């Protein structure tokens, strides 16, 4: 594992890998070599990077269909991810998952779901198993603001709080559900206050302050390992790209470029990069590019599954 | 496996409880959750005593959150536990549909064989005394439709225990469809642990004149009808598929090839259902040389009413099954069993041997 001179460098490397991998995916996408809908998290990568930095291999992370960042930060293999997007046999699910259902059980990446909110109780179930197995591992469940409108979100938080399960709920609130803005969906923009009424620590981050998020989560997860029970954070953020696909879509009229520019001016990827020693940054950038290039080549050169493999894995 | 000998009669609900208890004894990763499983009623006795024996960490009630609780059970199963999630009525599974269909059934496949969901769902169909629209549905066809799910339907106490023990050992999501009217029925049930194989139908009664396939409680009703038919000289072969998915079609096929007549009595509606699946497979069979005469029975194509006068007309019963089978087998319409005969048939209860 690469050693970095600072926390900032480590977080930058994690964010840079996701940012650049998704930019490359977006470049490849029009070629139709990637046979899967892609939901890019460009602009939001810092949240998963900051949170997952505190996790061990035996901990679990649950992402969503916008989950490249969670998968990579938790130790998922970039080659396997790229091959999965290409539909190749060497993919993390042998071409059965695509971009929306990334998984790496051996690294604690819980399989992701394309049905919004569905992964939340499944993550809570992993936390229940941890408790029953007397481990001091933890689970982090990432979700968008839309998923908090699903019934299973409230049901899950209630159950996790009731049983004091070791799980951190992380809402990446980009204030959009596909194209629908928050004000058309929420009666009150007080999610964090609402969750606090379950009797669990709940904290909101309005700004993309990656170091503040990192510090807070570190403390929360330490407490969780010693039995404190679940916690919740809400991070306001911004999705730079369209809901699904490789492009920006500010011209579509459902959100303003002005708002986007405010968030882009605070891009964590740029800010963290600028804070680093130039030589170390260049080294990280070079490593990232080399890994992505290698992953694309791996994906392109890997074989497709044979048709007769269709019937594999229906039952365990 | 061979059938263990036993002389002990046990009720269906006791057999369900004993199967779970022995599975929990054998494997500390097995736990049970579900609304009311730890209360004084213990799901009509089928979970009674388990919390006292295994403690509240392994036997616990849940909030009324069927959707999330199903996801929790799935997640725990993925992480190495073996949950048994209990629902007192099958109708409540509609609240679990997303998790069962989109996650439980699909995970092993969708995640390339890297994730297993050894989950057991116990669920009970209600019938009679005005159970009505939302306490009476047999929804096995909906679940059996989905690859990755297994669906089993114990019609007797022996299978109730053996299928429970096999379901817990299985590494896939398994739905156990129980029936309230079977809870009080008795059969010979061995005291030692045993399993009932999935995908193996049981011929409960041999006969050459007609094949009757029953599902769940309708197995019992078909056996009663077979008694009435025997008095008319018609020997029905009664088959219990035991497991809906996987389905042992070979046993049904061999029987239909022999009798040339098939009556399927499902504990559900007919439209797009399990009975249609069996008939379709019979139609496709290359081993049934002569086109058989076929009939299906099941719930009336209505919502289940509560008043007895309508409810009685909603379900097949030994009398209507016997009449239908008689007409199919003999080609004649000259017999209707007398009500006092039917009353006697209602006392019939198949207790084994299995």
C-alpha cells in the first residue's frame, strides 16, 4: 500500500482516482464499449473518501448505483470495476452487475442496488450480524437525499437505533432526485433534525469541508466500535453531471449553472491538490493515470463470458 | 434420505417449532425474528418457548417495518448469519416484495456468485372464520415466478419440520408457505433432526384412474375427496409437490402418463398461477403420449369474502373436488356425494408414514 506524507495527500489520492476514472469512463462512453448505464459521482467523491478512510478491511461499506467511489475507496479493484462496466468475465460480478451493482465481498463492499433506498436495510443487516458475531467492525451506508423519502430509510434508522447497531448513515444530499429538486419533494429541509429525534447523533455539513467531515466521522466511528450505536451525517453536495450518462446537463433547465459554479469553485479535488507538495501531487497523478490506463487495457483485453455461463449462479 | 421410524404423533405447529429449535441447536448463526414471535401466543404456538431457550438476541420481535426488516434479514444472511423471518400472514409479504424479489432472489446471480442469502421466510395462509381479503391469500406463484427464490409448502407436520430444517441449511432464500388450517393436524414426526429434500414430490395415495395434484391445505382436501371417489370405484393418485420451486415435475409426469387424467387443486387463484404451470408442463411433455384430460381448481376468481355463505363458495372442498374428479375420470355426471359421506371424509387426516 502506498504511503502518503499526510492525510491530505491520502484523501487527494483517493478522490483523484475516482475523479479521473469517472472522467475516463465518460470519455469512453460514447464509443459504446461500456455496456451499462453509468451514474457518475463527479463532484461528490470527497464524502466517500473522507468517511471510508476510517474503515478497516473487515468493516463494510454500502454504496448505491452511483457507487464507483465507494467501491474504490473501500478497496474494490479498479481493474475488476472497469471490466465489469465493459461486461467482461473478469469483472467483479463476471458481467452480471454492470456499473449499478458493484460488489467486492472480500473487501467489505456490500453489493449495490439500482432501486433507491433498497441497500439501506441490507447494510443494517450487516451491522446486526456484526453485533451477533461479537465483532467490533462497523458499517457505513451511503445514500442520496431521494432515498430518505423511502419508507425503509426511516424503518432502518429506527431499528438500528433500537438495537444500537454499529452503522453510520451518510446522506449525500445533492438536492436532486434524478431531475427533481428538493423543494418539490420535501415539506421541510430539516432531515438532520428529524433523524436526531431517533436519539442518535446527527450532524449536517453544509460545505464540502473534507477535513471536517473526516475528523467528525473518525470520532463517531471510534465511539461506534466501543458500542455507542448508530450515527447519521448529512453532507450537502453537488452532482456535476447528469443523473445517468457521461455529460453535464445544465442546459436542460431543471437546475442552474450558477449554483453549479458555486460548488465547482469549492472543488475538493482541486483544493486538496493545490495544498499538496507539487512533487507528491505529480507522483499521485502519475500513479492514478497509470492505474486507470492499465484498467482500461485490462477491460478491453478481457473476454466476454461465454453464452452457456448464463445459467451460472441462479442458485447458491 | 430414508424416512426415520417413529410412533410419535406431533401437531404441525409443534413440528414447525421443533424444526426451528433443532436448527438453532445445531448452528449458532441461526436466529429468528418477526413480529410477535416472542409473545405469549408464539405465532399460534409455532415459536413458543424459543425465546426462553435461546434468549432475546436470537429470538426477537420486530417493529412493524416489513420492508426494512426483510432487508435487515437479507443483510445479516449476506454477512454470515442464517435468519428465519416469520410473518403471521402471507399477505404481509407484499410489504417485503421489493427486498425479496430485487435483492434476496437476485444477489447470488447479480453479484457473480460472490454473495449468498441463506434466508428463511416463514409465512402462514389464513382461512375460515372470516379471514377475508387480506389474511387468506396463497401467493406462492408470485414468488416461484422469480429465479433465485425457493418456495415450499408443507401439507403435514412431517414436512413442516423436515422442510424447515432443510430451508435453514439451504444457501438460498427459501419461503415456507404454511397454512393455518393445517396447524392443528397431526402426523408421525421423528424426534431426531431430519430434512425433507427439495424438488421431490410425494405420492400420498396411489391410483390408476386420475392424478390429483394438491397444494398446501388442498392436499388434505384432495385426500378426503379421494376417499369419496374410492367408494365409487375410482382410484385417484394424489400427489403433493411438497416444494413449488424447485418442482419435481417427473413424478407428476409419470403419474399423468399412467392415468391420462389430471386435476390440479391449488390453494390460490388459477390465473397465471402454479396450476397453470403444471398444466403447461404436461402439455409440453414428450413423455405423455396421449393428450390427457385436464382440469384445474382453486380460489374463485374474486377477492376472498368473509361471510361463510360466500366463503364456502370461494374455496374448493372435498365435495367439489370429488365431483370434478369423478366427471373427469368417468366422463359421467351421474354422481354427487351425499353430505353425510362428505362429513365423514372431513375427518380424514393423512398422518403418514412418509
